[in-house]
């Protein structure tokens, strides 16, 4: 806690705003935006790589959170104060850091895939600032951040040669997806059947996330072979079309995500498994539905 108390002592409104900005790069929404921007508009293979690193890292991260059940810094030490604006996005247990896992897997993956040193330096700089922001804001300890940084970095380098070979071989891709679905299903069983002591809201967060991961990976298993066989969209398009692809696609995705959530709530369907349904639908939309629009945008661009 000494490091966190020192960081608390140097806080000021300007640094609070800067660190609050950088911490956004570790959010789930930012992962979705970056991964889908790459998948739809830049390089589908690189998009698959980022998704694999992200999904596997999140399964491992959420599993470790439930195994160790480490309270947040302000819970361990009631005298410690955090930057209040960071509290809302700091749910669940503290160890290891989910935001650090997300940003290192995403931007670290971009840096590993890219051959442009400018992009590499930018990505690494942002991921380090995001990791530091979690400590500055007071929502994670150095151990939380350091372990996540190390785990995600290992996954970035381990998955790189695997995905380079597997991405053009459907059988290998389906094998990898099957392994990840099995791991995700095992995590659902562990999270929802095991008995845990600790704060109920933190246990709930882990259980909810287990279903979200399973739904997304099941959607991935369905979408990958169908997209490859029946759609096989091109990432190339004029800049205006790329903008429509990204903004329109993200808008549709968020509408499904939040719309289904509101619908289930309205009808009183509160089972945690609804999160699996929502994320399954999101992946199908991203890989099978929205890409159907891309050829029409490309035709307009050729006129």
C-alpha cells in the first residue's frame, strides 16, 4: 500500500483527468472497438489473433480473481482514498487487474503483429500508461498490475506463432476454439457451482463474466466456419466506407448488447445465463450479419 499512498499524495485534478483518460483503454468497450476495427477494416487474421489473446486472457484473469479473491485496496485499507470517478468501473476482485490484462493483450497484440515501429512504440506506451493509471487511480496494487502485465505479455507471444499458422487452416482454428470453449465451460462450472466466501457482489461479478465468455466463444465457434465458407468479406474499402462499417457496426452491436439486457430485465428473466445469450448474439452480428453490408459499400465506392 505504500506505493498507492505515495501516488495518492501526488494526485491533482490535471493528473486525475489524464489517468482517467488512459484507463479507458483497458475497458471492455475499448477492446471491442479496437478488435472489431482491426477485424472489419484492417486485417481479419490479426483480428482473430487479438480475439484469441483477449478471450483466453479474460478466462484466466477471471479464474484467478475467484481463486484468490483479493479485496480492492480501499476495502483492505478503509483509510485509503481512490479517485472517485474510477469506482464505477472497478467491480469484482482486485487481483489480477482486468484492465491491465485487456490493454496488454490488445495493444501488446497490435504491437507484436505490426512491423511498423511507430505503431509498436505507441501501443506499448499507451498500455504502460494504462497499467500505471490503475495504480494512480487507486483501484489496483502494483502486484495486481504486474501479474496481469506479465500474463498478458506471455499470451501475446505464445499465441502469435500459433495463430500465424492456424488462421489459414480451419481444422486447427476449430480445434483451438473447441479447447477455449471447454475451458470456458469449465470456468462456468467452477464459478457457479463452487462455494466461495467473500463479498457477494464480487462473486456475482465473476459468475456473470463466466457466462459472457462462454456465450462469446460459442458464437465464435458458430461464426468462424460460416463466415469463411459463405461470406469471406474483404477488409478493404474507401475511408468513408470504413467509417460507416465501424460506426454502424459498433452501433448495432451495442444496440443488441444493451437492448437484450433491457428486454430480459423487462420480462423478469434474471438468470445469469442471459449474459451468454447476449454475447452469443453480439458475436454472430459482428461476424455474420454486419459483414453482409460490406460488399454494397465497396460497390458504392467503385462508382
